[in-house]
């Protein structure tokens, strides 16, 4: 019988539990049961160098040594963002947006009137 190890199965027969759980002592802290994955520490270090470069705390050369593809990605993202910031809305689009805005502000509905309405009407 296969059990999902991530769900509680208190109501089931304890003898039918997954035998892999038998080796884990319930009294030990969770940190003692964690197993480091190979390559994760290196990925964290790489991410830290890239983040430091993005924050201006490290040089681009340091970031390129850590992960040149990530540096290229963020350089392209920065260039695309700068280009998009310079884009101007065409005048005919701006005119149609401004025409769609009501000339007079809509009147506010008093909160007391909203509270008196049944919930089915409020939606």
C-alpha cells in the first residue's frame, strides 16, 4: 500500500505506513532531517553575485564570471525597459482615452445605503 508522505494518515494502521518514515526520529528538529542537494549552494552563491551586481554592489565582470547568461538577460531586460519608457502614446489614442473619461466626477454612494442592501443586490 503506497501512502502520500505529505498528508496526515493518523486514522490508518501504523504498520501500513511507508517504511521510509521509520528511520526519521520524530523528536529531532526538522533542520536535522534536511539533506543538502548537490549544486544548490553553488546556485545560491551565483544568485547572490547577480543580485549584488543588480544592486550596484558588485562589478559586471564579477557577475559575468558567476553567470554570463543571467547578466545578458538582465542587460537585455534593462535595454528593453529603457526603450519602453521612451515610447510616447500616439495623440489619437490619448484623445480617445481622455474622451472616455467622464467630464463630471461620479457621485459617491453613501456607505449607509450600501449597508442596507442585501448581499445579493450589492454585487
